C-alpha cells in the first residue's frame, strides 16, 4: 500500500520535536528506501538531515542514493561527521567511492581516515578512477577462489559469507577463479559448485571468461557490453589480467539512467549534469541554457536579414507566403528533431555500425520524403483556401508543396548526418539537436521556400 506522505510526515515531525529518534526508525522501518527518500524530500529543509540520521545506518546508506543528487549535497552540509563515516562504512565499495566523491575534499579525506581499515582498503583503490569509468562503478567485494581450491572448500566459503563470518559479498552471481598471482583464469556458477564432486578443484569445473572489462572503460561502453552479452555480473581486470573487482547489472541500471538523463539535457541543448528545475539555482539554469538560446537568436537574426535583403518584395506582393512560413519551418523542424532523436538512440544503444550509414540515411530520407509529401499536400491545400490574392493556384501549390518537402528532406539529412559526424569525431552526438538543428532548418528552409516563391510567383 502506498505511503500517505502527509500523515507520515506529521508523525515524523512530532517524533523529531520530542527528540525521539527510535520513533522515527519505527515509523520508517516498514517502508522501502525509495519511499523513505520521498518522505525526506517532501519534508522541510531543516529536518531532512535529522530524518536521515535517525535511521539505522544500513538503511540510511540505502536511502541516501534514492535521493535526488541536489538533495544529497544539501543534506550532507548539515550531517554530523560521525554519521557520514558510519554511512560510508555500510556502503558497498563502489557506492562508498561515489559517496566520498560527493563530499568536499577536506571532509572526504577526514571520513576516509576515520573509516574502518578494512572498509578503507576496499574503497581507496576506486578513488583513483574517473567517476564515469568501469573502475569508478566497480565493486572490489568479489567472490574469488583459488584455481586449486576444491568445490567443497568454495561452498564452505560461500556459507561463511552468507553467515557473516567472512567478507560481505552481496548478490553471489559468480565465483571468479584466480591463479596464484591473482590473474583471472575462469569462473564457476554457484549451481555448478553444488553439483560437482566435493574434491574437484575449481580449474577442472570452471568455464572460460568470455568478457572482461578494464577499469578505464567508459561506463557507457560497459553498459553496451552488458546489453550485448546479457550478463548479471562481469569481472574487471588490469592490464596483466589480475582481478580487481566486478560490475553487476544493478550498477548498469544506474548508468543507463544517468546517461539517459544527460542525453535528454543535451537533446535540449543543455550541457549541465544534474540540472533540476527546483534544486538548481536560477543562475546555474540560465548559465547552462543561455548559450544555446543565443545561438538560436543569432541564427534567427540571420534569417531575418536574408528576408529583409532578398525577399522583402516577394513577401509584400504575396502575403500568403509569409503567413505559411511558420508552417513550413515547424514541419521541417519537427521531422528533423524526430530523425535526430532516432539516430542518437541507435548510436547510443549500439544498434548501428558505420557501414550502415547509407542504409540509415536512405531510410530516414524516405520517411522524410513521405512525411513531406503528406504535409506538403495538406499545407498547399490550406494555402490555396486562404489565398485571397490573384495568384495562380497551381504555382502557389507548387511553392508551398516544394518548400515543405524541401524542409523535411533537409532536416532528415541533417538529423542523420549531424550525430554521425559528431560520433565519428568522438564527440557526443546528442549535442547536435535542439536549437542547433532547428536554427539550421530555419536558415536553409526559409531561403529555399522564399527563393521558390520569388522564382515561380
């Protein structure tokens, strides 16, 4: 049953006013971490950190990553250092590394120094990798067994881990087999362990490791590999093949969400990360969005200059062309944005290889042509119906029809070519859309449409 946020917050507020943290834990103990996070985000700013600190440390560490990034940063400013350290120690190594990365540098150093030595030893190696790399999202907690260990010994190790007598490794998808130097030589599924002869060495029952990740891989490339091979867990090794850790499918879900969010911002011509309409300042919102608006403004001023210099007489004599100019531009712009979005998507998901450029371009041009023909016929008929001047209907039809078809073909081409060129240049193809595409559509589409009007009418 969904939690009643208003009533639950009132109960939490009363408990906080009395300083009864046990009551806060009792109220939230039956809730999913995401529901508790929603309660924190709906509470007054001065009480958010109190709720988080009142929770059991293990639960608080799970709730923390359910909060919006902006909320996390603001809450950490008010939390006690001891609470922050306790949360870091409860997190898996990859989450703890991300957690420390969100702290101010001096506070992160202090927390790292005061952490339990074993926990610190797991987290420290991850801090040297970029946040968006395989090394930055991997877990150092990994179940590994020596190649000459027996099936019975490995099963006993798993039992001790489950009982908490050994290092905590959650989600035991795989036993990775290493040799005496720590190099990864194979893997064994837990089910295979349970059916193997107890005295069988792991090297006799292990399977080869078909896919290995390296720590400097970009997280987006890692996500593509998981998607391609449909794995639940993949090992991360260094250049010499030594096992460093693992990445699990739940980590990849976070990556996909993060990358999708970034691409959505870029499709709108916004380069910021973590931009939020409520929690981001007006200054940051304007700073990140203004450059693209200025680009669009310059482009539209160029359109206005072309019209004033070259087509003023045409528009004065044929007002119907001016009236239908927004229709032509909007049709081309919409087709272009759709094409661009589709192209960015197939590039991002790996559903496209460079030798398919011709096929992709032809496919989208065909779609653009059909959409242009349909829109062109409808737009031309509307133009004829609205026409009150003494203009030849056939010529007017041809101008409007050709203008719309030309606009849709042009933006279909740009919608494919733009992302492909940027991808070839090792740049993010998502940045080619939004104001950039629409501005070029307006410049070329307007010139072509009005040139036809001047030539035929």
